C-alpha cells in the first residue's frame, strides 16, 4: 500500500488525519506563503492529541527563497532542538522537514548537515527546495550522501503528473537509499496514475478546503482547513 502524508497547518486537521487513517503529517505554519516553522505550542498540542501517526515538523525560518544566513541556520537548529525536547507519545515518530540551497541553487551541504545533526536520530525529509536545484540527479546524490530519509519532490515540474518521468528516474536512482515522496497537485482523481507511472511508495497531499465563516451568512470563506473528505478520497484511491 502507498503511504499517505498530509501537509497541514491546523491542529484539528492533524487529529482528523490520524482518525481517517493517514500514515504521516507534515506539520507547518503559514502554508499560504509556502510553509514556515509552526509554533512550539502548536507542535506540543498536536503531540498531545495523536497516538500513532508520524509527525514531521517543517523547520523553515521564513518564506521566500531557500538561501539562509548563518544566523538563520542557527535559529532553525534551535527550533529543531526545542521541538525535539518535547514529550512524544510512545506510538508516534517525530521527525523534521528541512532544506537549504546555495546561491547557485545547489544543495547547501553545510547548512543541511548542521540541521541534520540537530535532528539526531529523527527521520528527516528534504523539502521542495530540491525542485529548485539545477540538477536533480546530482542533488539526490548529495542528499543520499548526507543521510536524509526522504525527499519531497514533483520531479522538478509544476505537478507530479507533469514530472512523472523525472520522478520515475529519481526512484530508480535512489534504489532504496532514500525515499522519494511525490508531491504537487496529487488528488484522489490522479493519485493512482502518479503511483503507477513513477513507482513511488509515498505521496504527499495538501487536503485543504474552505471553511465558511459563521459571523455573516454572506461572508466569503475566511480560511482553509484540512478536509477529512479529501483524505478519505485519497486513501480510497491509493488502495484500489
């Protein structure tokens, strides 16, 4: 069965993802700007309410490009250490999602290695900064050398469907040494196609839907939140 990771920034969504049967969540803040590090209170509260789902915490100091100063890397390492010190339920595996690039777009080995060291033995994913690198094959080799658990990617394309050929090549190149977590526009209607065309064992879903405001009947939706129905649809698609 293909594993499902749900990307979210809402606490209730984390609880729903576990109840619906997702395998893992990527817990973020500020997904509207591409995702940043969630507050320590958010992570603590999620960990208090889940019992078996994997919790991967995004550590990204700010939005924008992925070239970081030494001080910014210091801050991200401090966040990793603070989150890693939180109590974790026995059935939950806490991990991290990190990434850093050099000005030329290649993987920043030093910054990534520093953050990876702060993560200790926790499973670590390299985030979608990977798709901004000029040579995906070379970047994958660097991540394997550094010892990351998986990489989040759409194969360098706008969507996983568009990048399917590249994803299949990355799966073959990885050869089990690092996981290829497919992302980018994957929904219940195309999830089976992505898996069949690429051979990926894990997919990443942003299961967001508008939440209607309750203060005025004619108001526009105020925010996005994780939709249990979308998660259900994706799980059905992945088990056909």
